[in-house]
C-alpha cells in the first residue's frame, strides 16, 4: 500500500500478488476497500492493482474530476508496473470509466468486467445525479443519509443493517465537493462507442440496482463479445452486499490468468 504522485495529485494505490495484472476500479462514493474480498481471491494468482479514484477516499486532487483524467490514471498505473495490458474490473462509475477506456485504448484491455454499468443513461437518471450534486453542495454529505434507501438501490428488507451502515460510512468519508463533482461527471458523460470493442467482456447487473439492468443490456448489445448475467437481489453496492457471490462470478470469468500481459 502506498501513496504515489501523478502530476500534482496523489493516488492511493495497493498492489498485491504476482502474475498477470488485474486492475480494479471502484464506484461513486466508494474506495478501493470495497474490493477486499476480490483482491484476496485474485492475488493468489494475479498482480492485483486497486486504487482510490482521484477525489475519492485517500486520493487527493487539485482539479475537477473527469472521465478523461480517470482514464489517464489507468494508463499511468499500468505504466508504473510496467505492463502493456491488463484485465479490468469496474463497478458503477468505475465501469463508466472503463467503457471510455476500452473504447479509446482497446489494445490495453485484455478482458473486461463491468458491474452495474452506467452506459447510455436517460435524462431522468442524469437529472437524479444533478439533483444529488446540488443537494450535497447545499447541505453536505449528511443529506445522503436522509435520502431513501431506494435512492441507492438498497432494499431495507433484504439489506442487513451492518451493510447499510458500511455503505453510509463510505459515503460520509468522501469530500463533499469532489463527490458532487463526480455526480455531475456521471450526469453529463458521453456514451462511449463500444461497437468496435472485441475484448472478452462480462457484464454483471444487480436486479435491484437503480439503473443497472437497462444500461447493462445496452452494453451487452453493443459489445459483440459480451456475456450478460443478471444477479437477482443485488443492488448498487454488490461488493459489500454479497461479496462471495460476486467474487465467484468474476474469478470464474478471469480464469485462467492470461500469460504475457506483463
């Protein structure tokens, strides 16, 4: 675990294991900590890189976030190993970054896992992120605790209290302005052209996630090599809701590790 400087910003990065590289990209309001179960499983046969996105968790930034800047960080992380290409796993906002990345750097992506992708959001869902940004700027991150659990795709009847508490703790640990800015990035993101993507792709969609299924179906339609799997009962935080079930799916897809990536 270390903090490394990229331009004027500092990225918190954790590298574990040996072998062909796998890079994990977390979602909005999360940190690389949500990948603990997946990292533990994959690091036995792969080099696992996970990091806090600029403006999230322990990574600092002096500028407004953008999809392009986050994608540039992926290049920088791969070059720091060094490696020419890797397998990638992204959740929510992380999947959105990877959609842009595979569309613009297809040669660097060997296999791709997109969990609850935010691809082709309609105006209703874009407005939700704009409204959330305005609410956080006006009232701070604690306003998120007053929002209905359904705003985050959580079902109080099926989501254990301790997991809901962990999700809220992750949200409260964020920088309010950076969180609001990230919401605006999602609201205004352009839809990446995925038609020419030929990397083997697994698209996982939680049946209870806020906008997951429609976005996941669109991604699967646009990537000829994609397999779409719906995970019943999972919502917007699958890595902490049912980590074993999610990890099993991802590990099976990434098995065996690919040689020659480093």
